[in-house]
C-alpha cells in the first residue's frame, strides 16, 4: 500500500454481498476507516489465514473496519502493529453496530488507539443496537488505548460478547483520550 491508500475496500453499496479473503498479507495501508480492510454496511465477510499488519486509519479500524448490520467470520488471523490516530477507536479491528463477528484461532497484538478506546478490538458504536461478538481460541496481547479497553472494548449496554478458551494479557490504557 505504500502508506498512501486502503488495501481492500469490500463494499457492495448496501446489497449485502459476501466477500472472502484467504491466504493474504495486508500491510501498509492508510485510510480514514479501515486502513487495511473496509467491509461495507450490511456486507458479510469471511477472512481466513490473513496477516493484517502495519496499517493506519485516521478515524476507526486501523487494520480492519466492518460496517453496521454485517457479519464477519475471521479464522486464523494475525492482526498486529496497526493504529487508529483519532477518536473512533479500534487500533486492530473496529466492528460496527447490530452485526456479528466471530474471531477464532487468531492473534490480535501490539495495536494502538492512543486517542480513543479498543486498542486491539472495539465493538459497536455509541448508540444501540449493539453488536454481537464471539472470540474463541485466540490471543489479545500488547495492545494500547488512550481511553477504555486496552485489549477489547464493547460499547453499548445491549450487546453480547462471549470469549472462550482465549488469552487476554498485557494490554494497557494510558488515559490520554
């Protein structure tokens, strides 16, 4: 990406399409949302065997940003060293409202959201309905946020998060936001 543009924009313009990415490295992207990958409103994504590394977003989802009302199945991802620069959060991954995301067998590490929340993963937005999130057999470590949730933060009181057989360790909040 050369640090000049987003690497993948998977957006069907509200047609609820399925997008699949397998066996790729997504690196050095830059965008307002989803520096590496942006998934559009109501779209479904299937990500397998991806490395999403060293991407930057100015407002949300340094590595991956998923739009509202979509679903995303992520398996065997390595999401590391991504950053979101401003307020919208999700240094590694930003998941939209009223959708669902499942992350399995993955590592979310060393991502940063210095001006906001969810250094590793930020789930939902500030208004209902909230997202549904499941993480299994995964590791979230070494992530940093300026607000809440150095590793993971879910926004909204009516969302659901389930974490099974996973390790969440050594994530930090700096209170800079």
